[in-house]
């Protein structure tokens, strides 16, 4: 792994990205509440693991499994190595992958190579570009072209921008998203960055041309704490628990007319299964994978994902589900905190 030296002089973006990566291994949520949802045990098997079909479709593509590698990094020498390693893993396991925010490359062209490494290492894979909702149509088109992206993520990060020393929240994001959705030629997913999505937000998305949402709930990498750690005095420390958990966000998404993707603290195959049961068409992993890669190396990260992919059909068989459509019909029950949340929010339980 490269040292913390910065080969891109006079560039604050690389320093910020390295700080984010280092702090992401320290600041994670206390739980996405997916462990508060339980499958009703079935003692008589009707499905064998080798009969299970894990295939799914989202963003105009059919995939053999519902897992994807979500946006993490880019914009520094260290991030270039990580993006290259993640892309190699994605290529070997045939998983979709998103790069981190391309804003740095749009502002400092020399940083483009820290993102294009993903396409170099995964020339035929499904790659998603990533930009903020403050970006223009021209920015979106440049980001897509830079990595030959098959889809575009537009991230929503009001909490992060509020706390970030360099941040700014301006109320023009809907107009920007709508303009991008009308102009670009690839599918778009609007995603949170770990604070979840409410029914109100999800209801607004189709009105601006968005039919795929990654709810990215609280419980994984905590950008409130990360940005507080970068601020002198930690002025916003009281926002550490802000947002909706992954489970709460999935309950909020039940009436969304488009495709729901789930991420936010996903740390084992049972959580993947639970998110799929609550209606997700795909499940993204990020923080857990990054920590494994940084702490144990890319081989360990790849092996862990292989283990997940091997265990998912076994878990599907355990609940007598031959495919994802059947999985969504399996009986489940909820712990009291989630049940109370759904009742207070007047949400239907799937």
C-alpha cells in the first residue's frame, strides 16, 4: 500500500480522500437493524441449494447474483490502488461495482487515473460512475465518459455536506438530478451515503425522472462521525446517530414504484437475505469490504465475498426459496423497535 505522500501537489482532494479512507475503518454505525427482522424457521426442506437461482435485474442489466460493490473511494494515490484491487475482485466474481465520487477528477484532471484504473482492471464489467447532486449535466457526461460507465450514481449527502469543513448544501439538487436524468444515456441510481431514505424522499424521485434508489441506510460507514473527526472541536458530534437505518429505510421504500437497492452496514449473508426479503433487487457492500481489504489484503476480501456467494444459495434453501421472487413471500417477524417505528410512521410491513 502506498505511503501517505501526495503525488498530486497542492491538491486538497487527495488529502481528504485519504482521511476518509483512514477514518472509515474507525467510524461505523451501531447497527442497521436488519438483525431485528427474523425468518420463520422451516424444518421440512423443499428446495436444495443447487436448485437456487440468485439472478436479479436492475439498472437495465441482468446479474447472476444480487451483490454489488458500492462506491467507496478515488482521488489519491492510495485510493488508486484500492480502486484497482476492488475492480479486480469485481471482475473475478462478476459483480457490478461503483467507484467513489468523481468530483475530485472533475476538478483536478490529474486525478482521473485514480478512477480509470477500475476500467483498466475490469474492462468488460458493469461499472457505475458517481457524482454529487450538485453537479451539472456536463459534469455527469464527463464522469460517465471517464470510466466508460454503464450507469451513474448520484449521491445525496446533506448531513455530510453540513458537517464537512469544505461542505455546502444548496437547495437545487432536484433540478440538477432532473436535468441529468433527462440528458444522459445510461441508467441512473440516486443513492444516500449512509443516512437512509424516507418515504417522502422516495416519493419525490419519480417526479424528477428517477426510478432506481439505493437507500444506503444508517448502520455502516458513518460520515457524520468521519466529518466531525476532520473538524476542530467536533462541533456536530451530536449528529452521530442522525438518519434512518437500513431496515427503517427499506420499510419506508415499500410503496416506491421503481427498483430499490439496499446498502448500509451489510456485514454478512443473512443481512443480504433480509434486505432482499424486504424488497431490494440488489445489495451493496462497501465499508465491511474496505476494512477487510485494508486490514487483511485483497485476497482476503475476495475470499470473504466468495464465501458469501457460496452461502447465499444455502440460506435461500434454508427458507425454502428457489429464487428472489419466492424469497419475498417467506414469513418474517419483527422485533419491537422496528414494529413500533413502522406503526408510528404508518408504514406497511412487507
